[in-house]
C-alpha cells in the first residue's frame, strides 16, 4: 500500500498588507526612514520571492555521484556538504591533530541582558585548559552567541524525519529558505565542527528540568546526523511521496550514523532540580547517535548552590573545589578516550552487534 500524504494544516499565504508589516519589523528605528524608498524596492523583491516560493534562488546541477545529476541543488547546501566531507576525511586521517568540541549550552553571557558570564562558561574553560594541556585542540562552541551576536541564530527543526527519514537530508537542506526570510542559520558551521571532532563535551545548566533553548535547537537540528540522507536529489528536494517510497523500498532505509565512533562527556549542573534527568537524556541521545561515553567520570550532574540565592551562585562555584576537579576529570576522561579511539584501543564491547530495530 502506498502511504497517503496528509494535507490541510498549513495556513494560507500572508496577504500583501500583513507581509508588509512583517517585512518592516526590523526597520522600526527612525534612522531607517531616510531610506524608505529603498526599503520599498527591496520589499517588493522579497514579496515576489515569497509569492513564488524561491527557497533556494542560487543553484547548480548536482552532477556526478548523485541519484539525479541534473537536479538543481542549492549551492549553499553543496558547499556545506563539501566542508563536512572534508572534515570527515580529516577526522579519519591519522595525521590530524586530536580535536574535542566543547559545547557551552548556557544562553547567558556578559554581552547580553544578564551582563554576567555563565557558570557553564567557567566550567567549560576548566575543561578546555585540561584538553590544551594534553595537546588536544579544543574547539569551544559557545551557544550563548545566539542571544548576543548580531544575526546569529539556529532555526528550529521542521521534523522532516517524521514524514520519512530520507526526507531529512545530511546536512539539513531546510535552510536557508530565502522566500520565508529563514536565513543566517548557524547549523552548517556547527555540523562541520561536530564532524571534525574526535570527542565532544557538553556543559550545560538545567532550565525547567530540561535542556536550554539553544542547546535543544542544536540537538533537534542534529537529527540529520542520525540516519540523514546525504543525497537530496534522491527525493528531488522535499518530495514527500518519493521519500516515503525510498524508505519503504527493499530492505528499508539504512539509517546511517554520520557521527558514530566519536567519544563524549557530559556535565549538567543546576540549583534546584532536574539535573539527573537532563544528564540521562543527553547521554541517551549521544549513545543513540553512535557516540561512545568516556567512562563513569565523564558523565556528571551536580548542584551548585542547592536552593541558595542566584546572586551568590558564582561565589559558590568558586568555593566548590570538588566540582571544579570533577569537571577537569570529565575532560581528562574524554582526552584519554580520544587517545584510545585514535590508536584503535578504545573498547566498545557491543560494536559487532547489529540492531534488530534500526529506527
């Protein structure tokens, strides 16, 4: 039976007046009034792109190596895929310097509303110092930039996977979407940095028992790393019927794990509740994607100032020498695991077992 494509949820397109209101939202500063005529001309171009649905206006033929060499692929996607492939090749090369990606999951820094660095940042720095001392290249991915840097954003996942796994492309092809002004997406760079890393350490606070907003955005957009389709021409972009047929064809979709084999550590902190469940959620997610934990001391959850005032939490962290050393141990464990990984000595007892359920 051919699966039916369900329709009827999407709203109608904006009327011209509503589009104008949305388009002008970034230009409320009176200083823009001097360029009102120029903005009108640009708005007209944007309106036409919206009306025509010009998602990827700059394309070129996919060429050899793709299911449909004549398909017009987004140049932005082609370039992102080339950088990811180069990062994967470097990751596999014995001559490449060992690299660990440190992800600071806090949205707080001293360049935005709070006016103060986060405790996650301080803990990340402790881990970075250990890695550098071990001769490992430490790449700090500070997700707080989405709250403090002009134009820096991670767009949300559109859940293509839930229609069919082959519809979720590796790397993500949902963005940029120029017709909807969904541009400036950070994820293509983030994908490349994950691929280049031999190890990953997540350092994050707990927000309402869960991951922080920027961390969750990144996690959701990494779904394409777990089973994603590296050939958008095989579904001719976002053709749901073709993707469903491809997933159900023959033995089914293989669900390639594009980040498998890297090692990881996780450090979750909080002040009231939720650290244990978030730490487990993050570790389960990384396990599922095929990453390998660096041992018991690489998976840490700790309270900093349990039910104490927020205003003194940085002082509490400064006085807590144990959590500082535990943080260093997370980094040490990952550094040791990276060494074993690259020398072929990393033990993964279930490596040879095949999963009866790929999804």
